[in-house]
């Protein structure tokens, strides 16, 4: 069905309001625990990761910020902030969420803020507080907190004591925040811990956030749920409680697979956006949410995968924004099952790609971001420059 000019206006407004943040770690060579398959053109430094994020923003027009992981991107801590900000500005992006890393160092074998050893808890807290300083110095709003903490066998840790240590540590983090800063508490049911994870689901993130105060909100990573979980219901509840802070978007078939967004179940992503757009329609204003990507596949070209994700996110958000909410609300009120559901299906099956092309034209960017990227020669240059570092000096890239 052709779209009316009212729908086109609505669509352009929705697209203007939608931005999604890219993860610096999505551009570097990553692997599974069984091995790494190196790509010659993958980013080898923070500057290269930011440059890659910059080109994705340039061709899609919807990725103005880059989330950073402190240990991976700021090896010298706060001292690195000016240089990283400068590189970001040169590439037309800004520093987004700051992700402390309290899962990689040897001392965190038995946990970070939930570690039975008070000294390790102190080390973890001090790294997170240093990350808040990076957050302040870089003008970044969100501190994105994920903890690998948990235990691997029944009875090997006090679940309640660990909860108390988390509450205490996170409260201290909360009190270090100022201005418009927020802390987003991410949950994950398992991995790397295989018996219990200290912050395993949205209820646990919610409780800890509530204990901390108004700057603490829940972060929903779409890959961090068991198969049958109704993620959009979690989103709806958190929205209604003003406790949703943002998302880590990715897709998965089995567990935390970190696959390209929408590659497995685009309807799932659409249903999440539907809850958000319905809320927005009712309230007359969009909720304040950080949309972030958290994905990294070791076989796909990383920049191209990210372009796929950014475009998919735009398409699915746009489909949800185009739902006729007035009609839907009336059908829901009468419990018209078929007609209510059809409002969603109608929007989901609408091909919004022509609209997106129009919107891109109106912004002066290429109608097809993937083609624009491929035509830019960026990847060939990156492979040539980074190849020797990635593959070793003997390669034909030298
Ligand atoms: C954990 C996670 C978390 C980390 C990122 C690298 O699975 O989703 O957000 O910071 O991956
Ligand atoms: Mn995540
Ligand atoms: Mn994850």
C-alpha cells in the first residue's frame, strides 16, 4: 500500500529521532573460545576502531557515538581521554557509553564486586570509579555496567552475601555520578559463570538499581535471555516503571551469540520497538533510552556487519513507528484479536526501504549505505595498512 504524506512525515520524524551507538569492540578481531580467524582489515587500535565507527556513521547517518571498553580502549585510563576524543571528533562521532572491565584480570577469578575477598572488591570498585572519571572527562552520559560475577558449582559462594556486596559497591558508584550521568546495570543469565550469575535477570538489575537511586537503570542486552523469555514484556514493564535505561542489540539463535541484529528473528526486535513506540504515542514523548549495538562476529566483515545492523535497526524501528496506534488502541479496548494483531503485522510487513532511501537522500547521504561503503575503497585501504599488523609482515598486504 503506498504511504500517505502524513505517514512520510511521521517516518522522517521517527528516523530523525533514532540513533544507535556502535561498540568499539565490534571492529577488532574477536573469536570464540575455540579460536580466532583473523581479518586483515580489522581494527588494531582504539583510533582504528573509532575510524571504522566513523565510516559506518558516515554511510548510515544514524550512528553518532561509539561505546568504549575501558581496558581495551583506554590502557592509560583518564590520560587517554583527550586523544580519544580528538580522534572521535576527526571521524565525526563522539564517545558514548563507558564500559568498565572487571572481568578480564586474573584477580577477578572469583568475581569483582561480588568477590568474597574485600581487597578484590576494592580493586574492582576503584576501576569503576576511575571509569566514572573517564565518563566525566569525556562528557559521556552513561556508565555501562556488566559483571561476569557468579559461581560454577552449588554451594561454592553465598548468593545473599554477594548480593549485599553488589548493593554496597553499586551504591558507591551511584554516589560518584553527577550532572546528567547515569549507570546502566546489565544482566545475563549465565556465561562465564555456569551455576549462578550474581546479576542474572532484569529483576536483579531492577532491585540493585532501585537500591542505588534514580541514576541507575536497567540495561537490556537482547542476547542475554533464555529462549522462551518474552523480552518485549520486560521492556514494557521497565518502561512503565521508568527503569529502562537502554539496550545492547544483537541477535542469537542459542545463547549469547552476538549475531547481526535481526539476522535470526527480526520480529523480536520489531516487538521491542513496538512497545517503545506505543509508549511514545501514549505519552507524546519518547522515553530517554540508549540504543546501543553489542555484537561482534568473527567471520563476517565487521564494518559491513555493522552497516547491516544499523540499517536493520532503522528499518525495524521505522516499521514500529508506522503502526496505527489510534486504531490499535481501539481494537485492544474491544479485545478484537485479529484486528489488533493485524495492526502490527501490517506495519511489520510494510517495505520501509523506499522511505529510508528518501530520508537518506534528504540528508545528502547515499541511498544504499553498503554500496557506498564498498565504493569508498575504505576496506582496501584498511587491509593494506592494517594487514601487516593483523596477519604478520610476510603477507601480500605489506
Ligand atoms: C557480556 C557483554 C557485556 C560486555 C560485552 C563485551 O556478554 O554483553 O555487555 O561488556 O559483552
Ligand atoms: Mn552486552
Ligand atoms: Mn553479551
